[in-house]
């Protein structure tokens, strides 16, 4: 993660603020378009981070499963 890249939590908070502003319906058309585009960027960023985290969790679960001792009969 670069120094200018937000954390997942920061991106999520900004996305929530954008949604709230758009839901209020008080932004000009140009502002609404800019907010929408920024929202799409933030959504893609958050989705990518969640997908990466899910992949890591699945990999860790596989490792745990592989290290379990075989049940003895």
C-alpha cells in the first residue's frame, strides 16, 4: 500500500459520505457526477481489498486443514 493510498476503512468512510451526499440530492449535476465517479473508484478499491482478504483467509484455512493430524482409527 502506498503512502497516498487510503486504508480500507478510510475508503469505506469516504464512500459512505459520498452516498449520503448523493442521497440528499443537493449536489449540482457536475458535483453529483464527480461524486459518482469517485464513489465508483472507492467501491472498486474496497472490493479489491475484500477479495484479497478473502483469498488470504481461504489460503490460511487450507494451510490449517493441511496441518491437521490424521484421525487415528
